[in-house]
């Protein structure tokens, strides 16, 4: 590496390194902990695991130089996190039962009428001040308001992926995508910490944000 390269490291590479460090820290805090073993807790934890997997896949695609496909995963990551929070705070026992059933044609059909992301966020919002932290609901609302249309365009083959493919994917946009995904991963980690019911896990998890503020979106910065 030349002296110039050392003085001016690639910003995308640096962001990927910091993103990996963030997720390693989340894994360290959650390694070998016990989670809520109820049907509700297990369903919520399962969706958290799915959200984390989407985040890992997004970073892998970015590292491979496939940013357009990476962005599409952010909507999946967001919806999995939203579903997990809804399962904890707002889902009915009947909904929990539908999602906890073994996968068959019948149970697949029964689960089709579960609420959309918008409906889940609204239901979560109605419980702010009861069991739902106001900051968690605000994060979901702000993220959806800012990113939803663009995420849908990438998922459904709209103008965003077409123009990015034709015109190139700006580095600043790739960095923002990684920050946003890291924000979702951090919120997922916090949700998993809640599912432990252990303050010794929840407390250090809350310190993730200031420690990794350089690779998180503004709405999650302290």
C-alpha cells in the first residue's frame, strides 16, 4: 500500500470494517445468553435471527460490489425487525399461534392475513407508554418514512435500481445504506437483549450506539 493509500483509505472498505466490528460486538453480548422461552418470545427471537441474517447478507453483497442487490435486502431486514417487535409488544395470541405452527399449506394460508409493516408499526405505536419504548417506535416510524419508497423501488424493479445500474452506485449512497442496515442490526440486538430479560445484557447493549456512532445513521446517533 502506498503512503497515499494509507493516508486516504477507501471509505467503503472502512465502513465495511466498522460494520463487521459492530456486528461482532453484538454477537459477543448475545453469545450464550438465555432468551424468553415462551411461544411469543421464541417467535420474536426467530424473526430477530432472520433480520440479522439479512444484515449479514447485505454487507456481503456490498463487499462483493453488488450494491443494488444489497439495498433490496434492507427492506427484508426492516420488515423482519418490525415483525419481531410487533410479536413482542402487539401481536395477539392467535397471531403467535399462527406463526408458531409447523409449516404446511394450511398454516401458510392462515398466516397470510397477518398485518403489513405499516399496520404493525401503528399497533406498536398504540402501546407506547405502556410496554413499548417511545424511542423504538420512533425509530421504526422514521426509518419507514425516509426509506420505504426507495426500498420498494429496489425490491420491485422500479426506477431506483434501473438508474443505479445505468448511472452507477455513488459511494456516499453505499455508505448510507450500510449505516442504515447497521442501525437496523443495532435495534435488532436491543430487541434480542430485551428478550433475555437480563439487565446485565440490556445495559451494555445500550452503549453500542455511542461506541459505533461513526457507522450508524443519524437517527441512532447519541
